[in-house]
C-alpha cells in the first residue's frame, strides 16, 4: 500500500503537465507560489510545484501513520524532490527536476550494490526486505540483489534517455508518470513468477 502512495504525486504531476500550456507563464499555480515562469516550459514548472506539494502531503501522512517516522528511502525521495523541485522553480529551469529521477534511481542502484559491505553476514539489504516472502540461499539473495541493481540502473538510464536524448524531452513527463511505474510493477511481477517455487510455505 505504501508503494502505491508513492505514485500519487506522479499522477498529479502528469495531470498538471498535460493540462498546462507550455507558454502559460500566468498559470494560477505559478502566481500562487510567486514563480516567474519560463518561455515554453511552464507545464513542467506547474507540474513540479504540484509534485512538491503532493510529495510533502503524502509523506506527511505517512510520517504520521508510521508513528512519526519515515524510512530512509522515503526521507531521501522527499529531500530530492523538494531540493531539485525547488531549484527548478527558483531558476525556471526544467533540467533539475529531470535530473532528479536519474539521480534517485542511480542512488538506489548504488546503495543496493554496496549494501553487502555494511552487513555482518555480507547479505544484501534486499534480503531484509524480502526474507519474510522468499526462502533463498546466500547466493540467491545476491543474485536477486543484483537484479534489483540492474532494474534501478535501467530506470536511471531510461529517465536520462527520455529527459535529455529522445525528442528533446517531449515525452519525459509521460515516462516519469507512467513509464517507471510500468517498469517497476513489471519487474516485480517477473520476480514473483521467477521465484514462485521459493515463496515461503507459511504465506502461500
């Protein structure tokens, strides 16, 4: 359920991105936050403002519902959204909000890759997340961890591709809102299908 909450800001981002004219520098949201607007990227600026507000609201709710605490990755996503979104609005430059998703996914990939270095038994952090679900050997956990590293690395590459290479970023908003959701849930579906024989019997 918490994972679904993470996509609420992205859905709002997409709605604002698609319903705002790129040249509308007088959009009510820009007026509300006192942003000057850009020449032809106001749809991104408006969507970014909505993304920041929705992210703060969602993680504020999670902070309260989780007994006044957030997980480390939640703090990280919140911080990156506020910082890079804030820079985007302050400079009226979409580059920074586009870069945010690349850096978040790259950071998750690197974090998972080096996580065995920080555990006593050299087990990857992915084991802590999925041990209640799967019964794997040490080698199996390492392979699963590498699969997640590859997935986040691929996501970082795709975000960079759609933001800075393909069609001058024309479809970046669509990919940001739905592309990584499709990749993530597709990967999880493949993971559960591939490891179906290793699902713990007590939860089957």
